[in-house]
C-alpha cells in the first residue's frame, strides 16, 4: 500500500473517531449477510471493514482491501 493511501486511511479513521456517532458518516454503511454487525468505510478505491463498540467508543478495524476484494 502506498504511503499516501496509508496516510489517507489514518486521516479518515481520525475523522471517524472524532464524531459523536461514527455510523452517521456519509461513507459508512451497514454490511449484510455473513458480515452483519460490521460496517464499511469507503476511502476512495479502498474499503475499511470495522466493528464499533459504542459503549467503549472503540473502532476495531478488521480489514482494509481494494473495493473488489473487500467482501
């Protein structure tokens, strides 16, 4: 992964963690099927799959992958 992409992902995670409710971000969507309970954050051509522990205000990243390979 290029350094610029890496920096962009970290920046977007910082933005997401600063929100009162990260699930209301315009690029966050619920996942369905076998990924139910997880969310995805769109970052350009990449997808970040995460789960959210709202009580602890914790975002756990499960995967970062190019769009076609994320699911």
